[in-house]
C-alpha cells in the first residue's frame, strides 16, 4: 500500500481516529438530546435547543475559544481534569476529538430529532397497552424506528468532524502527529512554497474520504430498509 | 359488576363525560363522531388521564381520582384494538402477535392463530396486509397479551361488507367463547344491535 507516503498515512490515521472517537462518544449524547427536544416539554427547552445549535451558527474559531476558556488548563472543567485525572485536552488529539464532537453535535441532534419526531407516538401507546414498560417501548419501538436518523446523524457528524478546522486549530493547535488532521495539514502545506503537489494529494484524499462516507451511509440505509422498503 | 366507569375528560376546550355501569359481558359505547368515544377508550387503557372519576373493570380499580389510583398503561391488562390498528411497521406479523405475550397466558399462539385464521400471514410485513387482515392481526395481538378485558374501537371501520361480516362473526365468537368483558365503540346501530343490547351513549 504505497500509494500514500508514511506521513500521509499518519495524517489519515489521525483524522480517522479523531473523527471516529468524536462520533462514537457524541452519538449517545446527541440521541439523548434529540429525544428530549423531540418528546419532552420542560422549562428551558428553548434554551437547550439554542445551546445545542450554537456551534452551527457561531464562527468555529469562537467555539474553539470557548472550549479553551472552559477546558483549558485554567478553565473550570480543564483544571479539574488536570488536577484529578492528569488529563490535559489542549494540544492533544483528545482535544481535537472534543472540538470535532462539539462541532458535529448540532447536525447529529437535528438528524436524530427529525427521525424521532417521525416515529408515531401512538405506536408507543400501543406498546404500553400491550404490557411494555416505558423503557421497553423505547428500546423496541422508538429506537429501531429512528435508526435511519441515527445513521444519517452519524454520517453527517463524521463528515463534519473529518472537515473540522477552525475550532480544532484554536483549541488543540496544529501539531503534526498529535492534532494535525487532514484540513490542518492542507492548511500547513499551503503556508510553505513548493508544497502544491502535497496539498493536492491531501485534498484528493479528503474528497475520497467524504465520498466513501456518503456511499457507506447510502448503502447502510438501503440495507436497513431492505425488504420492507415501505417503512419511513 | 363488569364495568363501573364514571369519568370526565378535558380535551382542550371540550369536556367529555361518560358513565357506564353494567354487568353485561359486552357493552357498546355509541355516540356521534367527535363525541369522544376514542378518548374514553384511551382513558380506560391509561393513555389519557381523566380530570376526575373512576374506572373499575371486573375486580380491578384502574383509576380513581378520589383514592389517587392511576395504574400505568402496562399494568391495566387492556387488550386495546385501535381503530387504526397500530401494527408495528418494523416487525413481521408473527413478531407483532407475540409482542405483548407473557408467561401464563390464558390463550396460546396456536389458539389465536386458528381462531383468527392468520397462520398464512405470520411472515408478512404489516404494510402488505389488507384492511381485514390487519384488523385480525391487531385483534390477535391484543388477545395474546392475555388481557383482562378488550377495548374494540370501531372494529369494522374501513372494511367492505364481506370483510366486516367476517370480523363481526369473530367478535361474536370471542364474546361467546372467551370469558373477558368487552367494551366496543361503534357509531353503527345495526352493528351494535347484533352484538349486544347493553348500550352506553355519550355526546
């Protein structure tokens, strides 16, 4: 497999690691938020909705700055992580994953929320009358019927985090081998004269990756619907 | 007493009041469309909370605002056959039937399948069923949950004459062969007259 240089493999590997960890950790949180926003009426719901959407509308560099303020070494959460667990997020790939996860959250919540809202609540009532607890009705009705939205949310979130730039470079910095994901490497390449062909290769790699993610999601959705194509 | 129900429901601007007190095994609840018949069934099944009143079926108190009793829907033992069936679209007919099945059921899967003649449908998806087939599966699913009573909401709705006749005969068989109370909602006097002479009206 020598169509990529070792450096390019490293960049690709880091990008995948950062994005997959980010999406994996964000999925349950995003689904819980989506469910709350879709199914519950509570004080502060509008505020929660706005907060979730903030990373979508605020400039990414501002999101990165907010992460620095909260999760930086002096920040309220960052100092606790540092003192209690010896864990520092700034300048680490875990920090890049956190930035990617925050940026992906609104898109994931939106996709999941739409699919939860599309699940007929009367089916949940039917399940309850058949003897299912709240929890069983959720696991057997709401969760499987909102699966297309979970898949769509994961793919959108993955695409968003693989392309994340502003919040990552602000919060986790641009350190080769640690936080330098594909977009950051492309940016670095553009700063140095004579790197045009390296930049082009990374750009093609980035496009290929996004296309693959898109095709994978199409395939997953089709396979899921399969022989009962009528559903949803 | 089989049915001892007195309740008042508030739905937005509307108030729906319903009183049923009867020892009959099959009681029909009638009234013009929009009178709130389905809301009464929802309240009995625990899917809607009445403003006040009580719901007693057989020996069990399902709801009593004076005693602050309000059983969860899954503890009420209702076999609710919805007007719109509400089969689970992501489960085949067989999996729909057994969804509410519990140990020590008073009726077996085989009995339900032969009573309703749905053996050929088990591997089908709900969306591929005709109206009459879906209705039979919905009734079967409710019976298999081993209910203490049945709630049938317009069981002949959207069925043509022969199919309706088939379901009507089926309800007669359930009434005569099984021993559980049935509350049936209908707007059709002929249908009601054929099944029972105990009628409660609302609206």
